[in-house]
């Protein structure tokens, strides 16, 4: 890397952030952090279940060199609902980019957002570039994407993982009681301060007088189906603009019980990313000493990689 963490300039523009909607169907909420107009226009895409506030610590690390806009994906945050499929998500990114400057834009996404950024780059060979932050492949995927586990054990462990995801989805589909909301706010405040609480609140909405989490159950089901079937190996191998992939090297703390499964998953990811970089010199892969939550855990380190990629 040509930039070090010590060289980063954090521009505190919290009071200057402009909140607006990009018009169309569905309307998309964006948070414009402003920044250096002589640099690139960077569009930030969060992961599934997140929202534009997930970038509050990260965005100011880029604004001394670039203009930065964070977007709520459809069905998230303050954006409207809409059909959930890959083409629609990429269409949404096109609208946000068009609202800025299509010739200067770079799309940076985390997790689901990273997958969307990659698919957007595949649609735009003329693009300045895209960054995929640990969004190469979901963990709910086909068994062939896991390496080094006994086949019977792999089948059993995947069944456990899928059952856990299903239980989480069912719990989130239920209305949230006021006491539960306050308890969650307290936990977020302890973990990440007021900005974490704001991100949590942005993911809530009121339907029929009851507080529920976004996205809705139908969107959650569609996401799980589409992410499980997603394989970015071929799209990345064929991509014609520069792409940076950041891969986590550590497990999320709450995923400790699935350490064996996640290790096998990472081996499969490494195998396929290696085949991509051998086939396509436009794709660059960097490993980050953090978990999947690296944008929150190590925003400075992620920013250094992104700024280095942008030159």
C-alpha cells in the first residue's frame, strides 16, 4: 500500500451531511457527505439489513480526497420498498450514479453491497472502478463452495447454519415490543455510541401502529434465495474495469460455533478468487486482518485499501 493509516485525514462533516432522495421507483435515500470535488464520486452500499448510517465512521476518511455519498438500498433505511432481485439493485445504483457524475463514479459496497457493486461494474466496462468488501459469496451456498470438510459433516453443519438463519429471520419478522427496542438501543449505544443507535433506528419502521425491522420478511426470503445462488467467479473473471476485493481473514465473534464451517468456506473463496486474479489482471484481491464487519471494526484500514486502489 502506498498510503498508511497515519496519513489518513478524517474530515468531520457530520453537520454538513445532506439527506435527500434520488427520485424514481423506488425512491432511494442518500446521505451526501460532501468532500473533495476534484476527486472521484464514491457511492457507498451497505450490507443486507444495514443502511447508509453504517458508513458514518468510514465516509469522513475519504472526503479529504473524494466526494462521498452513502445510499440506503431499496427496502432498507429510508428508501422505498421494491422488487428484490439483482437487476433491480444494479438499476438503483445506476440512478444514484447518474445523480452524481457517471464518468467519475466508483461504487464501494460491503457484503451484499459488495456483490451489487461487482455486478454494477460488470455492466459498466467504462467505469472508473468498484470495491467489493467481503461480498464475494454468502455462507448460505452450495456445498461445492466449501473445501476440506467431510461431506457428511458439511451437510449437517450447513443444515444447522440454515436453521439458525431461518430462526433469526422469523424473529425479525415479528413486531418489536417497546422494551425490546429500548434494550437494543442500549446495547448498540454500549457497542458503538450514538451513531450505532442512529443506524439501528434507521432500520426500523412503523406499520399498523407497530414497530418492525426493515427489510420485511418477503425481502429477507428473496435475499437468502438469491445470495445462496450467487457466484461472482465468472462475473469477476470477465469484468473489464478495475475491481478491488477485500477479503476478511477472521470470523465474527458471534460465529465462533461455526469456525470449522467458515474455515472451509474461506478456503473455497480463496480458491476461486485465485482463479479470478489469474484470469483477469484488472481484479486485485487484498486480505484484511478483520472479520466480515471490517467497516465497523477497522474503518481506517479499509479506507487505506480503498484510497490506495483509487490512486
